[in-house]
C-alpha cells in the first residue's frame, strides 16, 4: 500500500472519530493536540538560530530569531505537557508480506497505548469492516500522519467546522453546499447581489417606461382618442 493510500486510510478513521465524538472531553483534548502540532509547524517555519550559539561566538542571532526561538520552545513545552497524559509503547509483529515472498522474516514495528477510555466504531474499508477507536488511537493516527507528511491535510470545514481530510491543498470545505453557503455570506457575494438587484430594478423601471410610452403612443394614434390630444 502506498504512503498516500495509507495516509488516506489513517486520516479517514481519524476524521470519523473526530466527527463522531464532537463535544466530548476526549475530542477537546485531541483537538488541542492538533492545534499545538499546527503551531509547532508554523513556529518551525520562522527564522531561528541554526547553530548552537555560545557567549563567545561571533555569530549573534537577531532579535527576531531569538523571539522565534523562544516561541518555538514555548510551544514545545505546551505540547509536552499535553502529551504527558498519554502512555505509549512499541510492539513488534512478523511482516507477513515478507514471509509470503520467501524472504527472511522481517518486523513491523508499531505503537500501542494503554489508555482505557470509551471507544466508538469507525469504518476502515469499503466493505464496511469496522474497528473500535478511542482517544489513544486518535493520537497514534496523528503521529503516523505527521510522519507520512499528511498532517497538514487534517483541517475543519470553514463553514460547518466538520473535520475533513483535504484531498487537495486548496480544499477548505467538506462539500459543495458548505462552499456555496460560505460564499453567499461573504462581502463579495453581498456586493454582487446588490449590483444584481440594482440592475433588476433599473431594468424594471426601463420596461415600465417603455410600456407607458407605447401605451401613450397607441392612445394618440387611436382615431377616437386622438381628439383628446388635439383639442
């Protein structure tokens, strides 16, 4: 299975869990971790000192680099404090694929957690196979998605706040209906509607004026009515 398909599978189960546990304390904790991971990614993009500077060094960091470095350290402390709640351990199983190919038996090393909390069923295949997933599983999914480079695709719909796995980098909404609803509430749409309605009123006024002129012309040309305009 490719990393893209694996990432999509992991993300789909995580998305189901996030949307299926809305309002719960577990959901709020995992959402907080997601936001901290996002802050950490943003902080890493900022300009920070790349060398282990010491007082005698001739290379001095700028004020901006020092501020960014402190911000990065603060985000890491907050994330570490949040992650202390969770306990994970490694486990190893035989790699079935390698064994079937007749090669030397390999290992698949993965993570497991010891968190005992409520789990909900999530669909993990097109055939409808389900597994039970809890808060610890959701955190592990985040680890794998970050490792595979798919974490940035986990986001919320900008209209209904439903969690989605963005198939495209520019995707902001869970469906077309939310996209249209969001656009219709924007200032751009309001300005378009104002111009549109103004145009309709102007067209109606012009049609009314043309109708009045035609009616007046018809009355003037009528033999019995023309005398009213000639006297």
